[in-house]
């Protein structure tokens, strides 16, 4: 997704969005690549998996509310939960 598309979905200005995208990329949660004059951003699944593993296994596993939230049924195949009003289709 281009930075412009992300900005429109989130209602953020370019400088604020750039700051957040940069932080997410430095954290290893997203990747960017240049395509002509655009920068395309995508989720870094391995980085997101490492973060989730840390949060669930090392950080919050013994917290009863976290444990309860992890017992819910997974989403049906091919469907993803929406994030900030952007459902993946």
C-alpha cells in the first residue's frame, strides 16, 4: 500500500505518517520498497510474528486477561480481522 493510501485511510498528514512508518520499519514490523515514484509499504510477517511471540511468551502470558483473550476461535480461512477500519479483502 502506498503512503498516500495509508494516509487517506488513517486521516493523517504526510509528515506525521512518515514518522510512524519510519518507526514501524525500524522496529521490523513493516517493509518498504520503491516502485517508480512511489514507496510501497507492506507488513513484515516475520517481524510481526517475533513481536507477537515476545508479547505472548515473554511479556504478558501470565496476565489473566491476556490469557483469556488468546482462547478465542481463529478467524475463518481467508478472512482477516480489520485494523483501524481497514478490512483486508
